[in-house]
C-alpha cells in the first residue's frame, strides 16, 4: 500500500478531491496547513507571527491506495492542482508498511 501526499493551494483542493472520488479513490484526508507556496495574490498571503514569515493557508491531501493506483492518483493531483504558476505545490509518495482497521473487534 502507498500514501500519496500533496501540498496544494486551497482553491484547488475541491476539484482534486472531486476527481479522485470520481476515479474511485475513497481513503482521502484533507487538512488545512500553513505553508510557503508562492501566493497567487496578496489576498492569499498572511504573516505568521509564530514563524516570523509570510505564509499562505494551503491544503495537505493524503490519499491511501494500492501500489498500482499511485500513478493515477498523482496524475489527477498534478492535473487538477495547477494554478498557472510554474510551481503550484508538491506531491510525495511513501510506502505504508502496515494497515490495521479500527472496528468493533479491535483490541490489544
């Protein structure tokens, strides 16, 4: 199993998730994060007192899928995450060594 993680502009995340779901991906998570992608406009940019830097609010997308589905997930994220900038985010692939369900019979 693999984890595909992407950091993208918040304005693109809805389209990415919609396309991933249409392609059959079901194990998705989206988290709002602060990051350093180049802002699309001044309205997207904030100043973080904690970090002492200009930041933007981004989305972190996590997709868990079988090994043979990674290429399709990455393709969708890269296609629908485009903003018109030269660089609009990053996509990472990691191996997931173990997966355990949380269900009624979960115990120690």
